[in-house]
C-alpha cells in the first residue's frame, strides 16, 4: 500500500497509549489497532478528525504517501 500510517509515531510523540487514544476518539481497540498497523482499507474523515484533535496534529502527520510502496 502506498499510504503509510504514522499513528504510532504521533502517539509516541504525545506519550499516549492505544487505550487512552481509544477512549478519547471513541473507537474500539481492535479498530484503532487495524488503523495503526496500516491494515485499514479506509478511514472516515470524522475518525481522522477525532484522532487529530486527540493528538493535536494534522492529518499529514498521520498519513503519508510513498511512491516506493
């Protein structure tokens, strides 16, 4: 997949656990884990917005395009 998910990087920078992020964005741990590992096929804008709000970041901090993938 050419889209790289850097959610784990942003979580580490903000010192936030998966459990805490899950509670803040109201997503199950399994769905958040699927997104974090890059196995998700899609992400809703409302979910992306909630994650960006919780991590105080921009969507580009979480999602990255790579030609090499």
